[in-house]
């Protein structure tokens, strides 16, 4: 029986939704091929929570729990995961294409003398081989790829696949792995997270973005209020970031982050092609703009022609009302 | 200190990408090529390190077809000392193959600081940097937005979701560069003119058989026509209704 | 005069001439040190005629400032007459009865003339003195202390003194010789009545005093001329002789194959004509008065550019004449980056300059030196340069999209059509900018409705290169110009139609430097022609009170004023007004000189100033003929929040609205 080995990413002791997405997808593939899904959880103090991975579809959980593994370290995590891969003789290795996943997966691949297909938005099995679909040229073209290497390795774009608790309440065995040498030439000195609860655009299901039309950093509060009412992250166009109104980590676009939320609301932004490249994967796009000829107005699923300073606060009110 | 920069020549971000008739590659005929923007941060950081720390040389390496010489000339115009073209017949599809060839060259050069962009904007793989780390058995820090070098020790800030990580390591090491690390200098006109005359060292290389096989390329699905819900604040209730009932996203 | 007097006189004259010649020679040598520059010996007779006419009729000073100019004319004619009269004056010291014009009627008329001139010149001198020191007008007193020179007081004192001593001398002469000549020399005669009460011996002494004072002032002035702005007496007419015969502001190419140094970093790298300009500058401030950068509180004043370069080169004179290099570069001490990058190349300075200085080439040479040699330029230009290099347009939008604006329209492409009467060069704004595209749509509609045989280059078209050249990136510009010329030459056509005055200027007046000689027409010229031929009919169009904003590159550069007005008049039913600055005096929109691609962060906004001029005449529609003017004025209207009151439309749009 073949094994699909999944890296279940956690942060600060909490498993990420992106990790659940990969486990769920592995489960789906396993149903087709009759494979075993093994999730690898690496961290510190995560033993109690690891079980939830079973609910998302893991048949078994390999646990590496140690103080030294609290923060992601490329060398130690790679060594742990490669050990797991060799021990389980996994045929397929899956990661999430988060910052950590994108750093870890290539190292594992090289260590196992093979390549991976990264940032996939579609994945399936055909004749025992992984067939994936991944974007090229900032999404202008998609490549349908057959993975010939062994093991077959792929990383999945966050927020594209569903995280499904297909085995709710199921209890699954958690096996503690023998740990390799956890010394590393890289030392994590500090981890600074901005604003505690602030939701990162790359992980959000709903994003409200402000552009040049917001006219200044002081006016972004109306964008933030709409975002809060929806439980959404606040994004920014390059214009707003270059003007110094918002930090670069909020930038969505070709030179910022590529996102694919369920709902993307654009306020006071024209939808230039470079921005579009960063959010065209959104399931539903809403645009609010004074200019009916702005490029985004033709591409958005729903649009309102109007002044964002009038429309957005009204939206916030309506949403608050309906949420009560 | 010997600094190596790995750079890739890629289609311009504005290029109109057309799928070639073989359905597996793109039509390069009407495309303008540029230095991968993230590699520009690498070149700039290398030059800055040379200026502040003193270095024996900054050498730029590129794996690619003959046209990649133009990208190397841009690096010369910016101020790198030497360039090498590892010539292949086309762009490589396979990050491991690329990394192996680059690793061999880097080893030959004896570089202590290796800089490259975090990803190439054509394939968006983000793999070569970390793979080089495995192959050369030296540390690699990715997505770096700030770099401090003091003698042999290296301190880097790395961009992660919702924050920043600060890591330390020692040379030799690999750094992949993210936007915000620096402002790449504009290649001076003088530099451009001198670069035109520069002799570029070429070595023909063979890529391994690709482990990722492209079965076809397709264009993204066109989105269906959107609708204008209305004008001004009065349209808001209708919009919210549609988002709830039709799109079901809230 | 006795022998001692004659010897003293000769010594004074020789001394004065020697000092004068020495300084003139120094300046001549400094000019000659200038890098090889334009050949301006072509058509010498025409040049001479022009210079003599312009200076002789004092057109240079009377235009734009009629009252002051007339006063200057008085002083000028005073100089001319007195220069001749001095010959007489001096010769008589050796040959007592000498008279240059003989002793007949002509001589009498001559002396009448001199008398009248003496009074007029005195009036002129007094007027100038009061103007400068009592009313202190800005153009000649700012910036301080550069323009608050005591030089003027000295010179006006000399001039007034010369007139007074002449009249007094003549008056005293009349009493001493008994020959009154009251009819022919009324004013001299009048002074003689002032002196009537004196005893003869004192009068003789005073007469000698007046005589010597006069000649010493003449000689003193001669020595003073080269050291001051009054050098323009000599340099000005020479500068006018060597004037440029191309449209003001046209730039020249650099031979990159054969030069290692581009543009100007050190003052001796200026071309000889630029250096001549520095010495010809009169400090009159007319250029400063009309400069849009100066008007909007930028540190730039064209006058200061000229004068500071003069000061600088004189400062370096010792080094340069002894064959050494300069002691310091021009930037940032003698000119600052904020100054040179503020220029919009509007040409108002050159248009008004009495001595025909070429301010724009001087400023651009400094930009070239900064950009190409030092790699120093406003950061916002970097993406524009990149865009031009990668995608042939300053916004770096995909070059494959250059013809997308034609979607849904019937616009022929040259590559398909092969030949046409007009090759329509659409330009970057017309192809990529939203407002520019609207103008292109309008033009296409007009051309199709009138059945004009045309085609566009589509994706083969590249930026005309104006932003690169004006920003000092001559290297990039030349590449683009050569590529465009090569593309043009592939096709058969009679004329090139442009929808942008910058494209017009480049293709018509600057592409010939790259062997691209084409007949070029602006869209307003073509539309005016079509209206005249009856192919388009215009009528009153309900755009309210209209005014036309003359684009610098269309009007001042290329003298196209009437075509757009003809069109607007046909649509305005008598409601066409002119702004306070119009036609060749038009006020720039602020977009030229690559400023369209730079941030305007100092002072006030040039485009706002121009919009205010439109508001002042109650205009409801501002007609434009340039996509840059369109952007700047439309932005200005929106930024001032008055879009309800004023609309900005290209002439083509106004016309297209009338086509069904």
C-alpha cells in the first residue's frame, strides 16, 4: 500500500488551515488510490492537538515534538521530514505552499534527489502518477504537469482546496518519531508578528482592499471597519503601499502576494493588470469605484459605481446589522 | 569574500504570453526579456556588500539560452565584476537540474556568499535557493528583506505570514532576496555602454532529464460577465443580498 | 588743447582700450574653449540683416515691454549717436576745427539729432533709475543679491552724466566761441543760458571740466563694459547674429561613438554658443517673468542659470586659460538639481529673451551630464526609462497592447495596408492613457468620417522618445529615434500625422538628425483642412464659453496657433475667449520636459496656475491639442474641485461630438 506523506504546518502550537487543506486533499487522493495518509506534525507542545489531523483524513500521525522545534528551522524540519519520508517509504509527499512550505519542500526534494511541483491549484492521480495544474507567468498560463520523479512531491496553494473534516470525531494513532540531531547552522533569534490578531492576506477567506482612491492612510479606517465586520483581512494595492499608506505585507499583486480568497472586495482601486495578477484567483470579486470605466469594473463579478466614502460605511452598517 | 549572484532572464511582466503550437511551450517571438526582478535585488545586495565589506569580486551566473547574455550585460552595467553564461538550449523546467549545474559552478568559484532572487517570475517555483542549500550543504535563508553581514556572521530578516523572523547564520551561505531588501540601482549609461563591449564567458551545459513533464499549457478560464449592481450607497443592500444568496460568500 | 592735455588724452584712451581689449579677449578665449558646437555661419547675409534689423529697430527690447523698451531704445540710440559724436569730440582735441559731418546742412541736422537724443537718453536713464531703485520690479531685483547690482547705478550714472556733460560742454562752448546755434542745438543752447552768469575764466575751467569729465566717463564706461552685464552691448548683437534658426528648444544629438563625455559636468564642456549666451545675458529678467517654474515657486530662474554660469566660468578663468581643468564641477554648487529638473522646456524664456539666449539647451546639457555621467536624476524617472527600454512607452505597459485602443473601431494598420497617404503616429498617451485613448477614438472617428487615407503602425510604433531626450537620457532616446525612423522607412506614405505636439516636434524637427526627414502634420492642422474642404461640417455645439490652451510644443515651438482657433471658432458661435497668456505667450501646463513623469513637490502647481487663468476668463470649456496638456489641465480642474464648472476637451473630441 502506497503512502501519502503530508506536512501539517503549525504555528505557535496551532495547526494552520492550510495544513488541513493538504491533509483533506491527501485524503481525497487516497480514496481514489487506496493509499495511506500519514501526517507529519513538527513543533513543540503540539501533542494534544495533533489528533485533529485525523479528523481531516490522516490515517496516522507522526509527531516530532521538541523545544528545539518550536519555531520553523529549515535544517531541523527538513531532517525530521526526510527521516519520516524514508521510514514510511512514502510515494507522494504533499506540502502547503505557505512561506514555510515553500521553503521546506524544495529542501526535502533535493535531499531525495527529485523535484517538486510547487503552488499547485489542481491535483489528481493518473496511472499512479500525480497530475498537477500550476500557474506560470503570474497566472497568464497554466501548466498541466505529470510528476515523473520518485517520490512525487507537490505543494498546494493555500485557500484553493477545501479543508474537510471527513472523519469527524475519529481517533487516530499518534506515533512519536525518533528525532535526528536537532542542531543547525541557522539560529532563529526572534519572531515578530505584527499586531497580534491581524489576519494575513494570504490566509484570509475574505479580503477588503483599498487603493489609490482611499486618498490617504488616515482614511483606511473605513476599509478596516468593513474588513472587521466581515472578519476579513485588509489588503492594499501597490499604489497605496508605494505611497507609504500601508505596509508591504498587505500588498496584493504581482509584486506583492498572490491570494485566492472566497470574496475579494476592491475599494477605490482601478484593477490594473499587475494587481489583477495577484487576486484573479478569487472566487468572487466585488468592485466599488467612482469611475465606471476602470478596468476592474468589467472584470468584477459585482460592482457598484459610486464614491467609496459613501458606499463602504453603508456596507459596514448593513453587514453589522445582518450579523446580529 | 567572493560573492556569486545567480540570475535568470525571464519574459517582461507585461509580456503577452502566447502558447506555441506544440501546446507545451510558449511563443517567444514577440517577447521582451528582462532580468528577473527578484534577481535584481540580489545583484544590488551583492554590490552593496562589496562596497561596504570589501569583496574580492562579484560574479553573476546565469543558466539559460544565448539570449540570457543580455541579462548578464545588465548585471555588468550595474557594476558586477564578472559574468558567466551556462548555456542551455532553452529555459530549464526542472529546478533540481538547474540547481545541480549552478551548485557545481558555485563550488568551482569558491563563493562564500550566494545571492539570488526568491523566485523567478516566469515559473514562480521558489525552489532553486533551498535546493542549492542541500546540494552544497551550506545554510540558506529565503525571502530575506534585510541583511547584515559582519565578517563571517550573517543576520537576516525573513518575511513570513503576518510578521518577520530574524535568523542568524555564518558564511558560506545562500540568501534568496525579497522585494524591500534594497532599491536596485539604475544601470548607468556609462555602465550600459561598457557592458555592450564586455566579453562574456560561455560554457555549454546539459540539463538532466526533466522530472516534471509538461503535458500541456492552457489559458486561464475566462470569468463570466460581471454585473453592475447599481450606483451609490443605495445599491448596497442589493449587493449584500447577491453576495449572500447568489454567490454565497457571506 | 595743449600738448600735455593731448598726451594725457592719448594715454587715457590707450589705457582704456587696452583694459577693455584685455577683458574682451579673455571672454573671447573662454567662448572658444567651449566644446565644438553648432555651426552658425550659414546664410551670413540673412543673419546679418536680421541682427541689424532687430537691434537697429530695437525690436529686442520693445517687444513684450513697450514702455521700458522705448526707454531702452532712447538709451541705445544715445549710444549710437554718442559713439559717433565721441569720434568728433576726441579728434577735435588734436584738430580743433574737425567736424566729422562737414559744415553743411547734414552737420546741422546731425547736431540737432544729438541734442534731441541727449534729452531722450537722459529721460531714459532717469526712468530706468527710478524703475529699478524706487519701484524695484521683481524681474530685475529678484533674486537678491544677484540682481540688485550697483552695476546699474554706475552705468545709469555714466549715461546721465555723459548727456549732461555733453550739453553743458556744448553750452559753455557756445558762450566761449560766441557761436550760438540755438536753432540746431536747442537744448545745448538752453544750458548755455544756465551758464550765462559765470565769469569767462571760471567758464573756461568748467568747460574743460565738462569736456574731460565727458571723455573720462566714456573711457571709464569702455573699461566697465566687459565686467558687467553691459557686455551685452557687444555680445548681444553677436549672439543675435549666431541665433538658432531651428524652433526654440530643439535639441542636438550626441555622437556616442566618438565622445567619452556626455552632456555638461564642468563649465568648459558647454558649447561655444552656450558660453556666448552667458556673456550676453542682460539680467533683464524677462525670462524669469514668463517662466512657469519660477511662477510656481520652484527655485529655477532661467536668468539665474545664465548669470550663475557666467560667474562660474569667470571664476574658473584663471584655471582654464592656463590650460588646467576646472577646480570644481557645475553641480551642485553653481546650479542645483532642483533647479535644472524643474524646467518644463516650455520655451517662454527663449521666446522673450532680447539677446536670443538658448536657455533650454543649456539646462538639458546639465541634465545630460547628471543623468548619463553621474547617474543622478529624479528617482521617478527610473520606471519611465525602464518602461521606454522594455516596452517602448514610459508607463511600462505591455507593448503588445499598443493597438488595443482600436478594438471595436475601424482603424487600418500599416503592416496590413502597406501604404497610405497619412501614417498616423498615435503616440504613447494616445495608445495607453485612458484620456489619451479617448482622444484617439475621436480622431479615428473624424478621419473615417472624412474618408482620409491613413494607417497606424500599431504594435510597431514606439515612443517618439521625447521624455528620454528631455530628461537627459540621450542614449536611450537615440536608440528609439533610430528604431522609429527605420520602421517609418519600411512604408510608403506622404505625411506623418501626429496627435501629440511632442511627437510632432520630435519627428519633424529632431528626427532629421537621424536621417528621418518627413513631412509632419498635427491633427488640428488636418482637421482644419478637412473643415475648409467641407469634408467636416461644424456648428455651435453647446460647450459654453470656450478658450484654447496653446501647447508649448505646438505653438511656441512650431507656430501653430491659427488652425486650432479656426476649428474652435466654428464651434463656439462667438464665445471663444483668450486667456491672459495665449499664443506665443501661452503659459505651460507643466507637463513638458519630462515633468509629466516626475513628482511636483516644490512650490505650487503649474497646472493649477493655468486652470486659474481659464477661470479668470470665465471659460467653461478649455480646448487642448496635446494629451499632456489634457492630463495636466484635467487633473488641475479635478484637484481644484471645479469639474462642474469647467471641462477640458481635446479639439478632436469637440469635433467628433458633432459627427454623427
